[in-house]
């Protein structure tokens, strides 16, 4: 049960469920913590909006540094006895479990001030980084089948949406029962959420497996200096993979918009729309249900029509929903629309938003699963962890930038920090700043993501061609015998002339053990 290395297994329903529970991490732990931490610190703990932004962004920047390090270590962890015993990926998921206790500690009102909240948030982010950096590569480790990978990814997003539904109910229940301005409400919600995350990580650990050490090219590192050199070379080498770059353009512009929404959400609800947090969370329940059900719609749409058509629908639909949200906010704080009308419209718009949200969160993960296969075409190495880390590095840098900038935008707008649930009248510049941030950071970035998607060429057929060609050459086939159509696909996805593929290049750290194909 605990050492699932080197055994061929079938992807069963339990496998999908267990792996899918990993999706609860991003849609559960992060949803509550990232949404409410800055608000809690600036309205309950007495810190300024700027200090809260520094705490949030500092931990995210640390995670951006840690993520590539984690990918590098996990890719090479089979060189250790612990890695051969517990796995090079799953060990870190197991290690993350006790670190989830840091989440409720963040939501305690203490006299320790800035240093306490910074330390707790850093510990929490390190645990999250351990788990999330290892989770993505497991899809690729367990199966080479395009459909199975798609279903595993879809199940992960399904569980994420289920957790989003539970969190909406939990937040509404917590604030409704214990009070909007009661700091203990945050702590109770965080305790329940952390317990759910522990169960989810145990489910992932017990249901998954990974490649054997024999299936992975073992890379020997002479000393610490060479290890550091290899880390930087390998991380930056991922961006020379054309398909990876194109997916990042598409995915990160949409994630930029989603992170802006997450940063603005609590302030938008309270100070722009003017509705209670408990009502907002309760009224979001139908939207969370929509997100759960509609994952199946996006999976089927992707399987039938490919990536582009559903992607355009997802991001342009999301941009439209953001525009409607902004319109409701502007109408409310200018007294053009009464709060009662906003409270009626909000759950309807939110339900539509969650339909598109489910799409743009799920869709890029499917082609992303095949980027390491294209990398194997280029380097003859399996570097799932490095790619997962590079993706997370970019995502965390973007998220950290958004958190920092938004915090100081609030500070510049005249936001008044409070303590112990005090109620003050914020200046009109606060809702205006939040609305403008959503307009530029969400609507414009969703539209930009649709523009970037035009050049993305990865689909089931092209991925099958690449993996087939890699298998042919690794089995002893000669590069000169390549089919011209296969050659064209390999060059399109890799961005390299075919003759420079299969380690005939300087991409990545140059391992003596890796011999270019004939």
C-alpha cells in the first residue's frame, strides 16, 4: 500500500477518486486562505493593507523559489534510499500532511504581529508546494494513455469544484452562525478546511503510484555546485520547448485574471457590492453545483471538438461575467442599483461565471500533461517535476505580483485598516479601485488568453504521433527513417529541427549518461 513503485497497475475508479482528491487542495485550502487572509489581517488583526500584502506576496515569492527546487529534487530523488522506498513524488505529498495545521494558525488574533503571520503563512505555503509540485507529475507517471490522463485531470477538477461547493457552504455557515465580525469564525472555518486537506492528501498518497527507477534516466550529480548549476539550467531550459511556452501564454493569462479575482474578491463583496460575506457565500452554492456538473460538459466538449473551441468559449464567457460583476458593483456604490437588486443578480451571474471558470481551469491541464513527452523528444529525459516546477514558478511570480500590487493599490486608495471587527465607512476611492482592477486585470487578460490560444497545436493526434516516434527511436529505430509527416509534427511541437531532437542539442543540463539517438 505504501510502496507503489515498479508495479504495473490499472487505472480504476478508486485510482481516479484518490488522485482526484488532490484537486481539493487548490480549490479548498487556497480558496479560503488566499481569499480571506489579507482581509482577516487588515480588519481583525490590526495590520495595514500594505503589511498584509507583504505577508501574502512574500510567502508566494518564497514558494516561487521553492517550487523549482522541489521539482529538481523530486526528479532526482530516486538517487536516495528514501526516494527508492517511498517514491520520488509521493514522499513529498506525505510530508505535506502535518504542515496543513499552519492554516488555522494563520486565522488567530495574536499579539505577535507581522512576524507571526508571515511565519505561519510561509509554513503553509511550503506544505502546499510540497504537495502541488508532486501532484501534477503523478498523472504522467501513472499512465501514457491520453484518455486516462484526461479523465484523471478531469476528476481532479471535479473534486476541486466539489470542495468549492463545500467551502461556500462552510464559509456561509461559519460567518452566519458565529458572526461576520467575529475573528473566531475564520479560525473555525480554517480548522475544518485543514482537516479536509489532510484527508485529501492521504487519499492521493494511498491511491497513486509512479514509474520505477529503471524507467527513469538516472542523472548523477558530482557535487552541490553542479546540483545548483543543473537546477538553474534545467528550469530555464523548459522555456525552449515551443509547446510549453505556448501553453504558458494561454494558461497564465487566464490564471492572471483568476488571481486578480481571488485577490479582489473579499473586498469586492464587502466594499463594492455591499453585501454580507455570509450571504455571498450562501448564494454562491448554486454556482458551485454548476461547476461540479459542468466539468463533464468541458471534458466531453474537449474530447469531441479539441482544445480551441471550448477554450474560446470559456475565457470570453468569463470576461463577459466579469464585466457584468463590475457593472453591478459600479451601479451599487453609485446608488444607481439598490443592494436588494444586486443580491438577486449576484447568484445568477456567479452561477454562469462558475460554468466558464470550470472550463478555463480544466482545459489547459490536458495538453500540459503531454509537454514532458515533447521534452523527451527533445532531451531523451523524463523531467515531469521540472516542468511542473517551472509552471508553478511562473504562476507564483504572477500571483505574488498581483497580491503585492493590489495591496498597495488599496493602501493608495485610502483603505482604512481596523481591528477586532470594527466597522468604518471606507472612502469611495476603495470600490472604484477594486472595480478598475477587475476591469483591467480580469476582462482584458481573459481576452488576451483567447488571442494566445490560436497558435496552440497540441491535441490527441499530435501527442500520439510524438509518443509513437519517441518509442520507435528508443527501441532502436533510426532517426533518418522518420516519416515526413511525423517529422513535421515533431518540429512543430518542439520548435526544433528534427535533426536536433533526441538529445542532439544543448537544451538542459548535459548528462554524460544521456547519449543522443542514432
